[in-house]
């Protein structure tokens, strides 16, 4: 299926690895010029080079921390008027809420909730004026099925999802849609880091937890980053203009609810 995105431009944060990279690769296959943002310049440049090698799209990189005002300014300077925005960021480490300070909670909001909102504020009016825009955030299934040890992420991401869902109803009349992806267990670097913390950095325990999580999923496996990229690409496509304010669960059926 032709996604109708040839010649569009995209600003993607958290795009150097895992799901963010998969989203960038999916757009590149559709002829979208990319601005990739991540904190680490090494993985970022590696990803950009790999995409350039297999596609004819323009790939710009910005090594920056978008949780800072300077980082967001650098990203927007490189791509001030994107047609597509991906808001993707890592989560907070698991723990016990009794040990989290006020500063921990503020750090979670500064990492996962405010940067996507501020980037959206910077680009959404231009999208509406041009008559096309796609904003997609990557959160997590724990927004609907919370894990107690991920309370910092649960709270901040739930706030983000609620904000974006409301805004998406205001922009869709102008062909600007806003949606959120809620991945479950995905075989990504971030997932491995999370399991490593749960295993207390014990390699044997890591293997046991990793295998158990796959076995417990109705699909019997981890999702692939490429599956997230494909769903993202469709939500960005010309065919998805009637989908807005939604949270798409991509978790192999592990969420037990009907709605």
C-alpha cells in the first residue's frame, strides 16, 4: 500500500534505536525526509548512515536532549515545519513508590510528558495551516494496564495520553491527527535494560525473566520494533485522516480488557 507520504518531512525524537529507529526506517521507505533526534551521537549517526544507505531520502541528525529547552530548540531549528512528529522517549527505572521523592516525580514529567506537549505546541498550528499533520507519541501498555514498579512512567505517560487525546479532537478538522501507540513487550534495547534491572543484573536471572515474559504473552513472543514502525507509518499515512485521539495497544493480546 502506498502511504501517500512521498516528499513529506518528519521530526522524530528518540530515533537512534529500537522502536524510534524502526519508525524512522518505515517512513524512509515511503520517501519521507527525516530529522532524527537522540541524545547519543554515536548510535544516532549509525542509524542515519544505515537509512541513507538503503533509501534516497534526506536524513538530518540532531544530538540533543529534548527534555531541555536548548535540545528542543535545536531539534526545531533543524526541522521547523514537519509534516510528521514522533514523540518517543525512554521511561524511568522501576522501583517502589515509597522511595520516590518529589524530584523523582518531576523528573518523570520532564522526561515523558512535557517534551511531547511542548514540541506539539511548536508545530501543530503550522500543520493545521498547511492542511496536513500527523503527531504520534509512543507511550506504553502500562497506561491501561499499570505495573506497580513503573509508577513514575505510568503517571507521566497517562498525563500525556490524556492531553493528546483531547487535542486530537480539536485538530482533526484541519487534517491533523494525534494518536498514541501503547506497546507491550517489544524486543528492544529499552526492554532489555528494563529486564536487566528486574534481574538485578544477574545474567541467568535475566534469561529466566526474559523467557517467562514471552511465554506469558498470548502471542508467545516479544513484539518486533518493525511491527511498531509499521503501525506508526500507517497512522502517519494519507489513509489515516479519520483516526485521531486514539491509543493503539500493540501488545500481543496481553491486555485483558475488552475496551
